C-alpha cells in the first residue's frame, strides 16, 4: 500500500478502510486464561497482552515468532534554533552506530530475539524549520508516511516502533501542544539534556511555532505536516500499515507516542492495536499517555528513544505468550480450582 | 553454612559477619555507563541494575550466566481458620505442577533461561496455627532458614526468590503488622481471592494473632518464628546466604518481600543486595515496599507469587547486562558526545 501514496488526501482515504478488532478470537484467549493453573486474573497485564495480541492478529494462539523493531531516523530544521543538547550530525552518527551494532537497541534486539530495521529519512536534508513555516510539504509528509508503511511486511508478528532524530522531542512537544492544548511547558522537557535557559528557549520555540501554525489545529494530519518530521510521519504511517496488516504495535517513548497520537486525535479507535511500552522520563510522555488513555507497560525512567523501551517490552510479550500457551490447565495438572 | 544451624541464636551470630558492598567495583560500572553511546543516564534503571549487580557480585563486568529461581513451598496451620480461597492441598498440587512443568514459573524460567529449583518444606505437616500459639519452635524456624540457605550454591550469579503456600498472605500480613504496625486491614488483601466476609475474617485473624504474639514485636527473628512459616523462614535464610555468597537477589511479591523485611527490621542495610522485582496487586505489598524503601522494577498488576514477578524481571536484568557490555563507547562509535 505504501508505494502508491502521494498526498495526505490518500492517507485520509485509507483511514476509512482499516479493520477492527477480532473479539471472537480474543474471547478464545480469555477462555483459555481462565482455565490455567493460577487464581483468576493473577497474571493480570500478561493475560491482557495475550488477549490483545489475539484480538489484533485475528488468530489464536498468539504468534511471536518474528517480532520486528523499526527505528526511523530524521533530521529537523528546528535544530538550528538551539533546542537540543547534541548537534544534528549525531543523528547520522547514531544511525552508523545502529548499523555497526553498537547502540542500546542492538543489544536489546539480541536480548529478545528481534529483527532490527533502521530507516534513514534523508538525514543530509533536514525538514524545514517549523518555527519559520511548515516542516514538510503535503507530498513530502505523505511520502514519509508511505515509507513508514513499508516497515510492516508480511510475516511480521509484532512491530516495535521507535525513532532517532536530534531535536525531535521539540517536534513531539509541538505536536502535543497543537493536538491537546495546555501550555508549551506542559509538553517540553530536557530531551537529550537541555536545562535552564536552553529549556526555556525550547519551550518558547514550541509555543511560538504552534501559534504560527494555529490554522492546522483541527486537522491532525496537517499538524504532522507542519510541526512533525519525516521519522515521525513514518511512524504514523507504520501504525496505519500495522492496523491494515493485523500486526500489534509496541510504541516506544514520547516522540513515537506523539506520532501515533495523530491518529488518536482523528479517531481514538485507530490506535487500539497499539500499546505504549515504556513511560519515558521525558515529562510530556505521561501527560500524553493520559491524553490518549494508555497505561505504559514499563516505567524504568528511561529516556533514550531508538525503540529501546518497546524492545524491552518484548520480553514481557514473550513471557505472556509462553505462559498462555505453555501453562497447564487445572484439569491437566490435577489442581483443585474449587474454593 | 546452612547445614550447621540449629537455633535462631546461631542465625543472629551469622548476621554480624555478612560482607558489605563493593563500591570500588560498582564505580567501574558507573564509569563505563558514562562512556556508552547514549545521553548520560538515559537508560536509568537499567544502568542502576548493572551497577547494583557489580556492587554485590564484587566483580566487573556483571555476570548473568547462571540465574536461579528458587521457589519455597510450605503449609500453614492458620489455613484451618478459613483465610484462603483455595484448600491447603493446592500447595502440594502446585508443587506437582512445578515439577511437571505446567505452572507459570516454568514458562517464565524457559523464557529467560533460568534454572528452576523447588523446595518442599514438609507440606504434609503444616506449621502450627499461629492464631493459637507460635507457628514454629526455635529449632524448626532455624532449620527452615538453614534449608533456605542451601539454595545459594557456588556458581549462581543471581537468585530469584519466591514462594507457594496456601494461607501465606495471611502470614505475610501478620509479619508486616508485627514489624511495621498500623491496622491489620492495612496489610491484608484478597490473596488468592478472598473477599467480603472472608476477607474480614482474615483481617480479624491477623489482628488477633499479632496481639497474641505481641511480646515478640521488637525481635524480628522471633516474629518470623511465631507468625511466619517454613517457606518464609527459608526465604529469609536464602537472603542471608545470598549476601554471604555475593549473589544479588530479586524478590518476588508480598510474602517474599515480607520474609526479607525481617532482616531489614534488624538492620536496613542487610537487604541492600535485594531488589523488589514486581509490585504485587496484593495491597499490602506497596505499603511494605515503602516501609523498606524499595521501588519495584515492574508493576503489572500480577498477584501469583511462585517467583513469577522475580523471573519476569530477569529479562530486564539481562537487557541491562547486555547493554552495559555490548554497547559501543562514544569514542569507539565515532559519535559526538559534546554539546
């Protein structure tokens, strides 16, 4: 689907065609959970994860043979405003580190037997500075979404989405302020490490940029075009394609969740196939999770991005699936389930 | 050490001989974390886990070749008071399920490559009903601790401690009330599923039992002897042996943490080598974690026991160690670490 999309209008048309949950299959998972040798509900969120996988895969038992971690990397014109603690060339350097196997995400993918795919989005040519005008043109934004859709290939059972992009927490903050309102300072935070005057500057840039693009405020795709970035638009696209392809999604931290929230703002049900994997230490993330009604699986104070929190949650997903399929029922084990 | 202990007096003597942290080795881990390709502190709790492992293993790099999950099973005389939703024979049935590979803990050990050891503690002969008198004699309690110590063998890198024992959340509640005060209802909860009148009965039994044994209130080992159980005393013993053997400990839920808290009540530093793996849905657990100053790694609403939360946290530990050892430094990766 991704290779034929040239405008946001076409993206809008796809949104009307996405499949819903398979509640019948999810009920099979729920029924089995009730028979397993544990007090009812005692595995709590692990049981919910098995049911959620079945609901969106449309299949029981849940499958986790081939999880993919997709990291999208992009550069942002707004970096010129001094909003990050690191220079923009770090985006490409970190992509090199991903390819060489030296980043955190490489170790996490090895730990949890996931396949890593890194998608570079024109790093040498950043998006336009959204404090001056729209970050992307219509076709540029739609193409980025289409590129993201390509990450969801046949045979992928679960996809972990994440990003790398110097200045992209500034973009995420602007997206959230435009989508959910409040004060700019509700949504900004240190990112890779800005504090004091530099953080005040970041907050001011976010406030002014959202004010500049206020005419977009009721059109989430237009918010993405004006205040987002290529890697974030790609994540929005990947979330759409995952829904189409019946692939449950683990969302990483703040920037990734903001990209998915674009769809929530269009219709909350559009991200029912997504779980937020980890609550970032970036302060806007918990507020964003509340705004979209998602409780993160993990809360370990991490603030790295690059899909690290999503990959870490794969361990929980694997545990959930293995318990669901490997545990004995009360009848099989000869354990009394009567009070 | 475990096989020569016949009295709580001997346990007390051992407590004075336990080794402290190796801060010099932990500093090596901290130094390396600062050089890895991520913003400083961006892996947060994962970085802390690597440092904590080094501090208590006394070795850098941290080792996680051989994690052991130890589940202690015991039966409680107080079960006769109708405090559990399941009959006492379920303890032995679940041990059978552990041995046959059908329980949640079996699947979790497979998922995270851990060795499972199950320790039965005289299931056919429950401890005495502590609502009528002390649960155990002095030698019986000391022997149970000594048995628990045997779980910490040479070559184990990390130990996950957990329990199985119908009525043992009643025992855990009584231990906590005796150690930390408050109301009995602060410490009781549904356990395997008691509600309404049955929960009121459980709370009353806890209050009356602690009142009966009030003379023990300033002597934590005596609190364990009177209000504990064999599997809980074994966990206390295993925590002691792990300190002696430089083995970091992941504590499972409410009953396990209560058994470790006995040592905290003697001297808070005695459980510095322990991390609480998962915050149980059993309501007393979060209160207990606050009382001993520990923040659980995971909070997934689980309330199963059998070391399930501790085994699940092994995935985080493995991720921490793999990131710590496998990530490139800024210098190795040619990534700019300058602002």
